[in-house]
C-alpha cells in the first residue's frame, strides 16, 4: 500500500512541532525557574521565606538609619511542565493584632484627661473626657456672619488647637460652597481668614486675612499659615498681630507652600515646595523664622514628599512619598524619615499606602502612629491603624476590621491614640492595656483636634 506523499509531510510536520514545543518549554523553564543562587536578591527567590523587606543599598544621600520592618514572604511552587507559568504574586503572612502593652507601662503619674475639638456645620464643639460631656463653644455664623471652612469650600484643616489649650485658630470663609462662586472665578477671589477663638472668654477675633492652613508654634505664641497673597509661608505673632513672610512665590510661579511643621525649639519651619497648584507634594525645605527668605532645600522635588511632621525631640522629619522600593507592582505611599541636618533619608515602610491623616509622633519621639493599608496582605485594601517603634523599626497592628480607620492623634501623655472610624465616630485606643472604646460624643466630622486640659 502506497502512503500518499502529503500524509508523510503532515507526519513530519507534526513531529517537528512537538520537538519545538518541548525545546521551548525547557528553555522557558530554565529562564523563569532557575534554582536560586547566592547572587539572587531575596525578593526573587521562588520558594524561600524572607524575613525582612527589601532595603536600598547605602549611598551618601540615602544612608540607612534604622532596621527595616520584618514581613514573612513566600511564593507557591511553579506549575509543572509542560505548561510552565511565571511565579504569581507573593503570598504574605498577615500581620496579627499586637498584644499589649504597646508602650512601656508608665509609672507615677495617672493618665491625663483630654479635650477633643470638632465641628458640626458652623458650630465648634468640645468633648471633655474627664466627665464625658460635649458642649458648643462657638457659633461661627451667628458671631461673625461667616462660615466655618469645610471641604465644600476647599478647606481641609478647618482649625487647630494651641499647644497650651488656650485658643483655637479657625479658618472662616464668606461663602459656603464652591458652587456659589461666580463663573470664571476661583476660591482665592473670595475671602479666607484665620480667626482666633479664646476658649476662656469665647471671644472670636480676626487674626489674619487671606490665609489658610494654621499651624501653631510649640509655645503657642505664633501661628504659621499659608499666605494667599503670595502663595507662600508667613508667620503671625498672636499677641501683636504682626506678620512676617518667610517664603513667597510670584503670581506666575507654578510652585506654592504646603505641609508646614515647626521644629521643637520653634526656631525653624519645614515645609513642602509643591510642584504646582494642583499637587500638594514636592521637595522639602527648611527656613529660619528669624531670617525671611532664607529657606534651604534638604530633599529634592522628585521625592514628591507630603505630610511632613517634625520630631518633638530631634532633628528628624517624617514624610510620605510614593518613592522607594516595594515588592508589589502597585504604587504605594510609604513612610520616610529624613535628618534635617545631613539630609540623609531612610525608607521606613515598604508596600504600605498611607492615607487619611499624616503620620504622627508620640510626645517622647519614640513611636510613630499612622493609618494605611498593607498592600501585600489583601485585595480589598482596608485602612488600619499602625504603630512603629522608631528604634527597632517594628510595626504593630492596632486595628483589624472591615471598617476603615483614619487620622490617629496622640493624647498628650502618650498613653492613648484617638482615631476616626469611618461613619462610626471617634474611638480611643489604650496603648498600655489594649482597650478600645468609642468616644461617647456625636462627632461626625472627619477631622478633629485635641489637647490636654
């Protein structure tokens, strides 16, 4: 029987195709599943548990200051031949809730009561932890005819309490919503002012016009603010009403000032020089309060820094940035530390995304509280409250539920954290015994401020 020639061609072609598939599979396997060697980085190992997050190699500009947090990472085995697939996203051991005490147990002095100041429409209210009562302390609209700043008027930090607990700085506007603005006009065409509320007399008086973003000096005698007249940084001396401009930009400039924070001795202010009116991130600068226009840059614009917070005891600044190393392909906004004298930077978190409130120092400067999402843990990306011990770099999880938690604020004695639970008000976390409870007040606004009495 004679086999048709076209059949021979088909058989030969099929055999050649099988040989090509087998060879290609072996080549693919050798390329993507090469056994790990000592030269490979921990993040590239296919079946190895890695006990620390990746860190950048030290350079003169970014020298490591602290050990990095510990996260256990591993990846599943690759699919056997003949259908190899690239290694999937790493599987991460979920960080459990921390066990108390989270800070050393204080001795001697009992816990101090605190006061929370918050807003309800145009009312300023206070909650006193000592007797668990709340009280209206100012009706802004009735007293001034103006409105308390709100998101609808592009005001996100509507007020700030002085460190001494004697005054509140309030941002007031002459319009209630951006929708009220005439066509072709912007918010800066209308009135923004900072008023000072004396908490003893309840007197409300004008502090400075054309101003937002009030930030108190550590001794409560001066107020840094964003100056709408020059898109820069100015300082008000509260007792005299005198103002001085420390940094300014011409009208045609694309830059402006944001995220001001005072040094512990009140002699300097750090701030972010932003990329433009629409981006609240950029480079970090420091200015001497006694030498106007003397600002020097300590972090480049490309760091896209935001949410500055100066240590209460040292020449160190916290800031948030999407720059840095990470394991996930998703962009994360991590926590960084920079030395204000040398400019050396240290990435503190990896594959976290901060949000909802700036990171905050404990009063003794030993701990950092922040809200954010561990990007490696899950897909729903819930926001929790976290605590970092500065010396060890250890990160502890304080909350873990489906409700998003934001904006941690320290009590002045350092024993408690207050934070906002989304649509559930303000909660209190005791760092000594781990107790967590809802503050019994009708606090519906997202932002709040507090001081000890």
